[in-house]
């Protein structure tokens, strides 16, 4: 059974922007991600200040207010010190690596608002498929999407379904390869497709209960 045919393109909410204090420099890592319906931005953080000073500055910036009554939460998790704060519908997080002479790590903002999207929407799936991951991203104006799903159907059945379903959506098959997999009874199948400025690759591998499907969609540079 195929989901309704629609474009894999998407829009990313700019509602939740990275919180950047004066003492840090932030460079883009993933300026625009959507993971299973939740939009997120991630930046690489660097500073000439000590770790404790950067942590203290974020705690001060995110102290309780009328609009956001809870204080920032600070936890130590493995090699990281993590500061987080929910402001409105946005989860803001700073992740600083321990043991460095100067603060370095990541800053992120995730939109928690419900109803941003349904995982797997717009991508054809066989009946009973489980969407394990749906990640959308946008960098320098180029968009991409990676999906991972599983179902109880065989590799050949999945390949036949996706060949037909995507052709019906206007995709052209430009590559179809059988790939031997060590320790697997059935060869994997790799499909490469094109449609205008878009390109898509689908890899189907045998699993214990059926198949895993990984699909990568991107705009050509």
C-alpha cells in the first residue's frame, strides 16, 4: 500500500534560533534539521573563556523570568557538561566538552511545538512499515532528507514496490545494483533515481524479520 504521492520537499521553522552569548563564537554545523517532525538547528561553539565562565554565562542568561519561569538545568553526562532551558516552544541546549583549557562544544535549538510533521510523510511505504528515522536538513540553500524504515517484506518485494511507486511519482531509475552482503543470505539492492534537480538513493537490506530500507533524497548542487 502506498502513501499519497507528494513532494519530499519541506519547510524549516525559524522560530527557534540559536542562543549565542558575547563570549562565544558559533559556526554552523546543521543550520536546519527536522528529525521525526521536530525542527532543530545545531552550531559548533568555541570560546577563549574558561568552561566554568561560559557555563555560568548561559545559566545567568537563562535564569528564571516571567516568560520562562524555570531556571536552566545543568547536568554532567559522560565527557560533557550540558546546560538546557525550555523557553516557550523551544528547547535550548549548550553542550561543553570537559577537560579542555577553553570552552568548546555545541549549541542547539529545537522546536517542541506539536504538529510540525509526521515521520515518513510523503514517502511511499509498504503496508505495516515502521519509520525508524526521518531526518531533514538544509545547508547553504540545499535540502536533503534521510529516512530509515523496516518492514516484514523481502528485499526483492521492496525493490519491486519502490521501483514502481517512485516511477509513478515521476522518478527515473538511473542505477539498480545487487550488492553481496557478508553474512546475509540475500543480496542487498541499491536503487539510484533522478527527477529534475532532485536525486534519491534507496538501499534495501535483509533483516531478521524482513528488510531495512534507507532512503536518501537530495537536491543536486
